[in-house]
C-alpha cells in the first residue's frame, strides 16, 4: 500500500483520487479474471481444456503490461515511449504494509475469506444442479438406422419368451428426461408417437449411461439378447462406443447394435427438441418457453416446425384415394410425427365394410394397416389408441398390413413407392 503522504512528497501535482481509482480498476480486473476462471472450470470437459483456457486468460490479462513494455522499447513511436518512461513509472514509493494497521489487516483477511466462500458456494450450486440434471436437454428426438433383428427375444406380458422381428426404427421418436439420474447422467424415456407425452400402458424403452459398459445404451426391459434370465445389469440392444460424455447429444452417432451378433456400424442420431431462437423453429413458428409453437397459416408442423402441412387428399397411380384423418376442424391425427390417412376407394385390396384401412408412418416406412371394426369406434377410442400405438408392440408388419412403402424420411407419402403385401413386385 502506498500512503497519500508518500505520493505527495514524490509528486505534489498528482491527485491521490486518480491513483486510488486506477488501483480499484486493477482490483476489478482481478475479479473479472476470477469470474472467467470460474466459468472456465464449470464448463470444461477435461483438465487439458482448463489448462489451455487459463493460459489464454493469463495472456489477455497481461496484454496491458506487454503493451507498456513495448511502448518503453519505442515500438509504438516516440510519443508512446515518452509517456511510458515518465518519472512516476520509475520512482520507488515508500510502502505502508497492511499488517501495520490491524483494521486493514482484518479487512483484507475478510475479503479473502468471502472470495473463497463465494467461489466454493458457486461450485456447490453448480454441482447440485448438475447432479439434478438441470443442464441437460429435457426432450430429444432419436432416429435409428434401418437395421433389423429378425429373431428378437421378447418377454410377453404373460411372462412367456417368444421371437419377433424387431425393426429398430419403430423406436424412433421423442424421448424425455425422466426424474431420475443414473451414474450422474440423465435417463431418457420413450414417449408416445401421437403427441410426445408419456405412455399410459405401453412399456417404453430407455436410453441411459451404463457404468459397466462405459457407454450410453438403448434398452427395453422386455427385449433381451439371450433367453437366459441373467442378461447383465445393462441388457442393451444398442450401445455407443466407450465414452465418458455426460451429455447424450455429444456422443458420436456410430453405435454397436445387437441383431443376434454385435454389429459395430449402426447409427443412432439425437437432436435436442428445445429451441433458443426462431432458427431452431425453421422460422415457421415462435420459440416460447423452449418449445417451437408453429404459426397457424405457415403450412408447417412438427417438433421444429420442419414438416410441410400435408395434402388433405392423396390419389395414387391406381386412382386409389386417401383422405387426411382429422381430430377436429384444425388438427389431424399424427403417428411418428407424420400425418395419418384413411382409405376411401380404388385400391385392389379387400376391406370389410366395418373395417378401416389407414396409412400411417412407423419410423422409416409407411404402412397400410387394417383395423377391424374401425368404423364403429368413436373418436375417444382412436385418441386413446393413438397415444398407446407403437409399431413394434402392435406388430405393424403383420397380417393387418396390406401395403408397405420403401424406406423414407419425407413428411408425407407423396412420390414414395409402395408394395402390396404378397405381391412385392407390384407398384402402386
């Protein structure tokens, strides 16, 4: 500490408040540096990241001293050299130690104490929120590849083991963060294919981190890799490569998949459904509360307002006619984020008078499925059925399916090739 008297003796014309103000600016710079260090430590994913970020911060903080030294070396011209070599920058002032004043010593110790308490409290709050999962995406859209497990081992509700064809894209859709954390990471639970809310009776799949595998895994309690009861603590059917990532969104898209044997070249992609600005809603809606609300009249719908409004009537190459299935005057039925169509006439298939033939999307293909007694069901039944519909558990590719499309990710079935079941070479 340089006392006022010492400054006056050396430089009578220099005002002490300016000297004090410059000292306060230096203190403020120190606090800014500490704040930046706090942010660096909180956001870093590895020790090496902290090391490089601290080096960068230290360089920025020392820029003024570096420029001052260069000015004294006449790098920036004569005027800067003259200003940087004035007597006040070379003189030795009489220093007054803080320890000589008991009050100032207590103040300094108290300041250091509160600095430490502030940093530790901030870290504790951040750590608590991280363990609670506050910094992870609450809702994601998951897209699987076109892999198929032809002899999947399924545990039925009756407790029996049977084999079934598992098309992994049947599990496409919205997954939301559950209330629990597993291995300090969020658990994402599959939602229904109608409106992205939880299933009521259908048992959903899960994506979580498995410590024993050192990887994120996709699993379902009723789908097993083996008929043995003991399938390990993580009976996965898809597994990421070994990783320590805390966020599922940061995991590479290449996963291992079980289709009777391990295939290391499967694909699983994830996208956060939360929006931050209009670009996340493709400029077709408003970002409200982290959710895209598609504007009426823009002609778009979907989680990110990415799908064009569907045609109300479709006519196929055989003059088969399909109409968009509406819930009310403004809203239509949706399956896997795609519109549902109902058959009217023209197709060379037999449908009973009381049955309904619908065209719906199931992850990677469109299926024409017959629902028995569909015409005598009321709207409340179809709303409830739509919220529980799952292409795998409903066995979409079964006797109920009369037509199926090629794989597609388009918003509607227009310009997609279809096949009649049993007559695969015939196009519609």
